[in-house]
């Protein structure tokens, strides 16, 4: 399973540990920092992950709405950081 985590680097480390405990082995960081330029490569990664995790400090990312919209269009679960426990391993 894979996930994109939108957060600062410090928060990412804690979130990644929790995700690994839930069976997520491929974890991508979308560094949530104030950027004037829209980063299309981040949005392009969304279709290839199983979950999008929004960190508590992700609100600084100006194109967060684009990432969430892309995930919703593709029916990819978007979860706040505190709901990581609901991530389940999909391998049967």
C-alpha cells in the first residue's frame, strides 16, 4: 500500500511510523511549505497512491485544495493525520 503525506518534515517522521505500523510500505512526502509556484508533479502523483494523509500543518500549502480534489475525483481516501488508525492493510 502507498500513501502521500502532506505535512512538514518533522510531522512526516511521526506519521510515517504510524503508517508503517498499518502496513503502508510506500510513503511519499508532500512538503507543506508556502510556495508561490503550483507544483503539478505533486498532483500528478495522487492517482498512484492508496491514501492521502493531510497533516495538521498542511494548511500552509497553497495548492492543497487541488490535491484533495484530485484524490476525491479518483475516489482515493483523504484522511486527516489523526485518523491514521483507520488505514487498513489491503493485502488479503
